């Protein structure tokens, strides 16, 4: 039965294997070069000028990085569509499952073998792609320091293994319910996207209680003002939290309140006078604000207001990877159990 299950999906398996081999060869050829550039970048920081090395590293990987990320991102869903959904629905649609059941193969063995062989291959394929991409992109990931970003978190390390298990089990479940291949494939894609997208936006940030941090505005980069149709508004930009998942940032006064235009009008009247500002590095301004007025207003704001951040710190990254992978594997096990029960009890 194991050999028969392999023969049924060997064409799809060889196709995915071809893509994996192509990426492996590309990563093996270009990876050492990017690692060498990153080592040179680390060394040159002591000497000063690193712009040329940084540009070579970023521009070189940015040329190919989106393609590798895109493949790793969609691979679990594709495995669910083209491996999971047709696995049972194709046989139910054609009626060939009855032949297997009359040749001494029990329903239990028929279902479990398919789950083990093809489901295991799905997790293996997604894991191999993820680990290769993690190794190859590690220099640029270290440089950018944004491992919690969706495109990195969802395509690298161990989380894609859970996504692949879930997508495969979802495809098989859709197959046993629809008993037709095309509707099962469409359902798999739709439900997979409907689960993954909200999970990133609404569930992941709250898998653990977020850390709340209060910072003085003197330690916040990229602060300044922007002109609007109604006047001038205060802007606080970068959170400067490397590799953290920051999902809430607000400017709050000691007794509550925000930096409103009315507050600026009462405390920073000189801000609206014309001039040519020359602020310091990392400061965002709007043409027409005098430098002294800018500085004085920033000082007043820093005395009265502070920044409140809510985020998941960088040291929780691997905890989040394990939690998310485990969640999707548990969902996959539940779907697989349902498929097993449905085949045994509801299919004649």
C-alpha cells in the first residue's frame, strides 16, 4: 500500500523535487558569496566606510530574494492543493477506491498510509525549502534585523513545516467532503488563505502577553512635524526595536492626552513661522519651520509626553516559531482525524 500511494503522486513529487534541487544549486552557488560580503561588512565597521559592501549585499540578494521568499511562502498552500486535495477526491470521483477495498486493503490502512506518505512528504518538502532559505538569507536577515516580519517569519525557520501539514490535511479533508478534485482544490486554497492571513494580523501578536515599554521621546528616532490641511501635526517614527514584533506605538502625556494641533497652537506658536530648518540626523520636518522653533517645540513635547510601545521582544522569536508550528500541526491532526472518521463511517 505504501508503494502504491507513492506511485499515485510521484509525478507531483518529482516536480516539487525539481524545484527544490534548482533552489539548492542556486543557494549553494550564491550563498558563500553573500556570507563573505557579510563578514567583510562586519570587519569594515571598525574602519568606517561600509556603503559599497552594504550595497553589494543588499542589491545582490534583493534581486533574487523576493522569488525565493515567494516560492517558500506559497509552497505549503500549493502542496495542499495539488497533493492533499486530489489524494482521496480523485479516487472517490473515479470510484477506484472500491477496487482497493476489495483487494484486502482496509479503509483504515488505506487512509493512514496516504496520510503518512504524502503528509510526511509535504512537511519534508516545506521544511527543506525553509531551511535552505534560512541559511541563504541569514546575512541579509541579520543586517535588516526584522525576523518577526511576515515575509521572514512565514517563509523561514520551522513555521512552514506546520503550514504544510495544515494545508495538506485541509486538502485531504476537502477531498473527502467534496469527493471531486476541482472543488476540493479551490476550497483548500480559499480556506488556507482565510486562516493564514487573519492569524498573522490578529492571533500571532497575542500568542504571548506583549511587553509594554515607556520611552522618553529623546530616545525616539525620526520625530518631527508634518504639514496638513489644518496646520501642523507631530510625527513619531522609528521604534528602533531590532528583530521585535512591534504592533502598537502611541504618544501619551503624563496625565493622558495626545499631541493635538490645539496643543501645538498653545505651546509652539513659533513653529508656524517661515524659515529653512536644519534639523539633526534622523529628524523628519516640513519646509517652512524655523530650526529654533523646531528644537524648542520638540523639547516641550519631550517634557510633557512619552512614547508607549507594545511589542513582542526579539528573544521570543523561537518561542513564537515553536508555538505557531505546533498550532498548525494540531489543526492538521484534527483535520486528519476527521478525514479518517469520515472515510470509515460515511463513504460506502
